[in-house]
C-alpha cells in the first residue's frame, strides 16, 4: 500500500492545534493524524509510516501497530486528506 497526502487549501497551526482547510470543510487533526498526514507528503508505504509513527508516539498498548496505523490512514482517506492504494 502506498499512501499519499492530498493538497489542502490552507493549514493553520495555533496553540498546539492544527486545522486543515479543504474545499468545503475544515478538519482538525490529532497530533498522531497530523504526523501521518505529514509523513505522507511524499509517497510512503504502510510499513514505513508505521515505523515513523511508532518511533514518534510509541507502539499501541495492544495489537499490531500496522493495524492501528491502517485505521488512521483509512480515517484520513475518508476525510479526503490522503489516497491509499
């Protein structure tokens, strides 16, 4: 799977919060989701993205980290922020 971030109209970072402006909506991302979005600014594979996020945030307390990252990618894709193929 290759994950690619899609362009946004604008990005606002203030007081530890990040808002992304899309064509018809504003999305606030958690620090984890933002790190995933930023890591996908150049195409990135699921394994590499998982390694990046685990290195930054640590592994989830239970389960396979790649499944958790896949959930983040799926959510970002549903918001129109990334493609994953």
